């Protein structure tokens, strides 16, 4: 018990001196204090509520900082409940919490509740944010979450549609547009010109294929011309050289176009689909943005990633999240797609069938 008290005292002194000493000096300070305190007896004072007030005060300061950064109230509530549960379980001050304490808490939490790896990793990220902030603000010497690495989650492999399933989908289509979308989603990769951000190789298969098609057209025209025009013998070698140069020029022009291609159009039946490279938000016309099956609006890199298209749309065009939530709740078209209410730990509870949309 006394050894733990001495370690606690040393850690607290190091923390308070961290802003004026470098790492080498802090190590030297620790060695000196360990030597000095060997012959000293420490007695703990009785302050029952100090730990709780200290932890709660730091948590409130952290939440205030996050609020200023623009986190939504839903995210702040999730942070608060997650961190409060951990602090209450480990029953230590933030300065005493170690990596092993947090690992043990996460392991027990997963075992007791049967939580998924995704949930546990979300908790790890919240703890990392909290203790990282404490470290930045010099409340602790080093975040205990640093040595807890990202938890690997299993990525489910989605099954592709069988031919029978695709036929059922086609039969269910009432609009040509819907049929075009199904056919486009099933178009083989080799039938599309892929818009690449890196340079297309000189001997790319797609470039060679397009060159072959254009060369065949050129030779067909030359064959038709040569039926009526006889090239003198002394000019045939020159004519052959000219044709060769033209072929080389056609190949390099095809390759150059592949490297500068920004958009393509694909015709499927009576529908033309245009694929562009650029900023979606700067394009004209209506845009369909996908939500998950719960129509979550919490952009916090836990429920919705900030860099995702869904997250960017919400943050850029819906600053009033509560207003958006009310619109979702009151939408009559969306009510028709309601399947059930789920008992989720995070996010909204109502689950809608795939294809549901806001009117």
C-alpha cells in the first residue's frame, strides 16, 4: 500500500513539473525521488470526495472543449456516459489510471455484455480522445491509451447477386431509370473505362484495345481507297511510312486521352449515365445521398465518419441537426419503410428498410 502511495506521489509531482522539465529531466527527477522516499513514510489524508470531484471536473472541462470544437449534443452525451461508466468502474483518479486498467475494463465490458469489436474500438477511441486531451492540457504526464492499438474488426464479405436474383430485380422495376441502375451496377469492370488518378501505363490493355479498334477503322478506309487509287511503286515505301507514323500518332493520342479523361457517358437502353471526376457538391442537378438504415445524423467518426459523403453533406448543409431529425421523424414517406425499433447502444433506434427515402 505504501509503495503505491509513493508511486502515486512521484507520478503527481512529475505531472505538475512536466511543463517546465523535458523528458530527460523528468526521468532524473523520478530517480531522485525514488531514492529520497525510500526512507520516508507517507500517510494518506482522508478526503472522500476529492477523487470524484476531480474526475468529474476534468470530464466537464473535456466536454466543454469538445462542445467548442463543434461536437453535437448527441456525441457529447455519448462521450459523457462512456467515460463516466469507465471512471466509476476503475475507481481511480485520471492520474492513476494505467494502460492495464483500461485494457482490463474493455475486456470485462466485452465479456459481460457480449459487445462487438466495433463497439469496443469506439470506446477505445473515446478514451483516446479524453486522455489525449488531458495530456495536451498537462493534467496527466502521458495518455494510457497510447499503447492500446486499434482493435481489428472483421470485415464481412458481401455476397454478389446471382443471375436469378438480378432477373427478379429487373422484373420488379417500373421505371427505365431503375433498370438502368441495376444494369450499371452489374456491368463488368472490363466494360467500363476506369477514371484513374494515377498515370495510365503506356501499354495499358484498355489503350491497346481502343487503338486496335481505331486502327481497324483506318485500314478499312485505306482498303476502300486503294481499290480505286493505284499508288506508284516508287511511292509505296513512303506511303507505308506515312501510314506507320499515323498509327503511332493514333496510339499516342489514345494514350494521352486516357490520361486526361475526366468524364465518360455510358448508354444503357434509353438511359445515358455520365461518370465524372470532381467535386460532387459543385455539380448541377439533384443529388441522392445515402444514409444508413437508421437515418443517423450523428457525425462524430463513431456513427458517421466526417470524411464520408454522408458526413460531409450533414455538416455542410444541415447545421441544424435537431431540425433535420424532426424532418426525418415527421416524414410520411419514410414511415412506410419503418421495420422495427432496435435496442442500439449508440445512435437512433428506428430501423428502416433499404431503399427508404425522404420526400
